[in-house]
């Protein structure tokens, strides 16, 4: 029977950490794809991960994470490398942009996944109001599960191992700067547009509105609450 449940640290009365830790209860391969993996997050999953790897020589763990200074701790990297005594704990990163998915998945005879908003930090796993979906199908061929597994395998194949060079302060701060820029946090034109009244934003951004201005000389929404004649609902 398919099992599904929600975890949010607050209204459900269940911590997201509980859902993630459940992935280590059964044997297989566990994938942890997250944008942020801090020391507090590592301490939350450490014991379960160690027990999982010790339980069977076939069990493996893949950690896929960004390496920016504000996203990943060198302490976590060292701890994971020290824990990996027989090449069954893989620490990988994606180098073609910012890692934003939060997907945690167990592959094997007892498949399961957790997907939602929570990173592997204590804030995400036990403090913030988050939303995480736990899904455990009754067979590995379940279509919903397979879709997520295939994505995870493709993402893993696109990643490469984290190296000591990735964890120098220069590399980490460079990664952080690239992340902030690529996420548009430093985007003056967007900030200016965002400060405009709604009607002016429509006029500035709606292709249909621009076409109307150019072709018909129609007036786009002015200072009032209602759009002017000729505007219709374009851009709303």
C-alpha cells in the first residue's frame, strides 16, 4: 500500500527531520540533493547515516550540494570524507549553476522519497515552517517514484566530486558571489521595476501592452485602480 504524509515542523506536529531519517531505516541507496548542508543538518542525520552504512556493505549514500560559503560547511565535508572508509559515501556538487532542489530519496527494494522546501539545516529540518512530502510506494516500478528516481540519477550524473580545492575560502566566496548574482539578488533594473506601481509594471513588462502603445497609441493603465481603455487584462 502506498504511504504518503506531510511534515512541516509546525502545523502537522511532525518534523521534516523525521521524514528524512526514515530514508535510512531500510537498505538501498540514499540520495540527498540540497542547496544547503550545514553542520547542524549533518548532526541531525549523522547517526542514522552511520548506522545505514554499517548495516550492509551494499548500502550507499550520495550527497549532492552547493559549496558556497553560506551553503556548505568544510566541517561537514571533512566529516563525510572521514566517514567514507570504503567508497560508499559520495560527496558531489553541480558546477553549472545554483543547486535549489530539495529531494531526498531511497532507491532499492523499499523505495521512498521526501521532497519539499527544506534544506539539510536544522532550521529546515526542525525549526522553520516548511513543507515536505513523504512518499513510499508499494513497489519500485511506481510511476511517481520512478519519475523522481530518473531525475535524481540524471542530476547525479551531471555532478562531479567535491575536492579540497572547492573548499578553499577563495573558491567558496567566489561560489557564493556567483550564486547571489545568478539568483538575481543584485539586479538593479529588477529592483527599480519592482518599486513601480502595478499599472506601470504592466506597461513596462507586458509584450501586448507594448504592442498596443506602438501600434495604436493606446493608453496603458494609469494612476487609477482600473486599467484604461484598450488595455484589457493583458499582463494581469
